[in-house]
C-alpha cells in the first residue's frame, strides 16, 4: 500500500519524486521551478483535500483506519503551525503539496508516505485550486451583494435628486440620480450572476483522475466529493487535470466587474470636479496634494478605475497561458495561481472600499437640477409634445432643432421664448408647451425602466426585493 502515484521512493535525489534521478537539481532550476513562494496560500485547501482523500482511502480499505487517523492528526497540526506562522516552507520541496507531505512524513512516519496513494499532484492541485476558486466566488458574491445594497440605500436616500443624463458625455435629458445609481446596481447584479455561474463550474471534483488516466485503486470519488462539498465529479481524467476554464471564468467575471467599477469611478471623478460639481467626496476617501494646498483628490475612485487594468490583464494572462497547451497537465499551469490570487484580492478590496465610500458622498441637488435643464435638455420633450399633437416626429425634431439654433444665436433659453416664437417654429405649439419643465419631463417617463419618480421608486423596491431573495432574507 506504499506505492505512490507521483513518486515518493528514495533514491539519489532528495526530492519526493527523485527515485528516477541520480543527480541534483541545478540551483537556478530549483528557484525557477519552485512555486512555494505563492502557492503556500493554498495550504488550507490542500490539507482539506488530503484529509478527505485519507478518509476515503481508509473507507475503501486501501490504507488502515489507524493510518488515516494519524494522517488527519498530522495534517491538522501542520495547519495549526502554518496558521501560527511557525511552519518552515522549504524551497527544495517546490510547492505546497510536497512541503506538507514531506513535513507530514517527518512527523508521523510511514502513514505519511501512504497519503499520496491513488492520486497525483496533477489532480491534487486541480482540486486545491477549485476549492480556492469556489470560496473566492462566495466571497466575491457577498461583496457584490453588499455593494448593491449600498447603491440601493443611496438611491433611497436621494429619491428626488436630479442630474443630467448624458450621451457622448453631452447633456441629453434629465434623470433622477436614483435612476442612475440603479443602473450600476443592474450591472453588479449581472456580475453576481456571473460569479454564481463561475462557482457552479468550479464546483466539480477532479481528484481521482491521477496524473492523467485515472488510478488503479478502488477509490470512491463520490465520497470525496461529498466530504469536500463538490456538486459533481469530473467525467474525463485528461480534461480534469488540465482544465483551468474555471480560473478563466473567475478572471472573466472579475474583469467585467472591475470594468463596471471603473465606469462608476469615472463618473464619481467627474461629478466631484468643480466643472461638474454634482458631488463632494468625504475626507476619509480623498487625499491631498503635496504641493497644492487646495487640492482634494478622488484617489479611491482613481485607483478603482486603475485596478481594472490589472483584472483585464490577468484575464489575458490566463487565456494566453492555456492557448498553446496540449493535453494533459503541463508545468505552464503553475502560472495560473499568482494572477488568480491577484484578481481575487483586487476585486474584493475594490468592492469593499467602494461600498464604504458611496454612502459618504454628498450630492448637490440644486446644482444637479440646474444642469439637468441646461443646454436645451428639454428639447426631446418639446419634440414629443408636437408628435403627440399628430406632427410626424421627424418634422417635430426639425422644428425643435430650429428653436435650439435660434436660442443659441440669440443667447436665450427655451424659458425665455414667447408662445409666438414657439409657433413660428411650428404652429402646433400651444400654451401648454410653455409648461414643459423639469418636473414634467421626469414625470412623463412613467414606464417600467423609466426615470419618472414613481417608476424609480418601484425599481428601488424591486431591486431590494431581488437582493433579499438572493441572500435568502
């Protein structure tokens, strides 16, 4: 029962795989080959997978119950030492798997040598990374839901604040700030769905696939899957050990989430400028200048915008890593972890800091309302007015465009025009056209998905209900 799937026989090399080798590894290769500097982060997943594997081996009669118990005690003691920072990670043991296995064998003897029966580092690392990614998805989903809750809260607190809606970064039509904030909640809701889907695809057990072809022992993969909480076992051993699609899934969902963060950050940056003046950032989420005493910089928003580049780069790295690999496992896949860890860390800290920052932003309602009707933002309402009078919309569009041109030439606004001047543009204008204002413009868009106060109130309630349902509240 001491035979190893991936080698642990003694020989000329000190490596656990060294039985076939008579010479020592070059020092440069030692460092180039090792991943322990970063994959030590997988220690909890590696230990959990090994304990489940040992339980299964004992249940199947492949190792003794006594050996399984000794393995479990030893692994839990190692986990405690790593938690305490007292465990020695050794470069010559390459990775987290061999560091733990070698330390286990030193502590408990032969039972430690039996742990690797019926598995390979190939299916072992695939299991570890899936466990890590699954947990990362759970954390990211929680952080996204928290951010969405904050967006809804801020929208609830600003039920009547108005800002200009933009296209091409030109003032277009008045909208409620709450409507604008809910647009981001909708983006992050889709992001949440993507992480839920990524989690489902990661939640498949590869352990039992061996190096690439399966194993020769009567193992019970379903039992291991149940203990580790996997929903299914992999169907093809070649695919199982080489598949990193689930890593790409996480990167992809992260990249798009960070793009959405970046878009929101850009607007926060713009809104907080003197030129826009719609928002003011709290001191706690701003920084100053080392030379200009008056400056208050939106560094948190700028970093959120900038960190999106890391997430996008990590996605490209993962795709490029996979694109040239033949089946099955290749050492290239050692390079999947650092970018994955970085994406996890980046998206989590960004989501959390934005969730903390958003409630501290103060909005200038009068400034937003003034800007919302400037630059002839009610022109579409006037064109709609004519269309509702039976004027073909294209004719209405042309007539109102002529009004805009006249106002621009004369330095006037719609509110300064007389009824006769409106009728000069089109005879269908009547006195009620003079009553088209900001309040009327907003109220007119009272359809599902529109920016009317009643529609937005319904949308806020619906968003909160959806979020509560997701969280099981």
